[in-house]
């Protein structure tokens, strides 16, 4: 449980209290085209219990081992991030104003 309150002259301005959860799952698979060149593919999933926001994030990477000490890699994936918890639990007139706030998503390489 998180609880952060801001008060001014005995009046609660913000109430950041509440509970939630984040469920995650991940799977990956590797395929060797040759002993020095392979691909890794995966899926990462998240489900935020507070607002039922979910994301399915594909990941893909390639690696080529040139020698025993050098290699070239290339990867791409979609990544999601929750906003700061206090943003979701911001209340005004007893109502969670940002409960439906979605995760921030970006493609990374």
C-alpha cells in the first residue's frame, strides 16, 4: 500500500493512497542459422491490474560472432513503462482522475 498525502491548513490537497499490481510474463526462443550466427526472438507481456492496461511487446535480435572475442549484434523491441505510481492515484473530489492513464511505449534498438 502506498500512501502520500499533501495537506495545507488541515485540508487534504492530494491523496495518493491505494493498491494495485503489475503482472509480467516473458518467453524467448533462439535459432542458430550457423554456429556463429543466431537469432533470438521473444515476447514480453505486462498487465496493470489497476486499470486493466496490458501490453504485448515483441523483441528480436541477431548476433554474428566474428571471432572468439568480437561480434556484431542488432536488436529491436517494443518496451512499455508505467508512469510514476502517484500519477495513477491522484484524487480530486474522492475520484481517481488518472486511473485510465496508459503506459508509455517506445521502440528501442
